């Protein structure tokens, strides 16, 4: 998967919005209901693009053990965020699934009122 495909998959999430909120840093941030579910530096590090996606902690451990291209994310809460080398041993279909999982993780942490607002505006699943 390339960075543009990653971006397109993130934007396919209902209600997703993109921004570049960090002044002086080229980091593309994806949000749903104003909450971040993905971010990726727009400049490769050591020639690699590493996307950061929110993840259930138990699932994070399992994924990190299984794939070389998945490790702790660049976020203070490294167990809740995975760094995913988007051009590695991680299958594209899994990356797409993890993008959706990340959005789901954000939605389930919203208040009941905010979740209701989201689903009223966007229907069923993200």
C-alpha cells in the first residue's frame, strides 16, 4: 500500500476529516467526530512511511508478535497505538481492516450522545 491509498482508505470512513494540525511538521491527521484515529508523517523515515492507528491493547500485542511491520506507535500511549509500516509484511487488506478498527475504537470511547450524533448523521458502521 502506498501513502495515497492509505489516505483514501482513511477518508472512506464515514465522517472522516483530514488535517495538518501540527505546525512545522508534515503529519497528516485523520479524525472522526473531532478525535484522531490515524496519523502519518508525509515524509518517510528511513525511506518508509509508518502510519499510526489506534488499536485495542490485546490486539496490539498479537499483531506486533505476528508482523515485523507493526510496532509501538509514535504516541504517548504506545499500547493503544500501533505504528504500521504500510509497505511491509502487513497485507493491504489487514491495513484497511485496522483503519476501520481504529475508527471503531474512537467511536466506542465517545459519549453516548456523541455516538448517537455520529450514527444519526452517518448511519450504521464507519
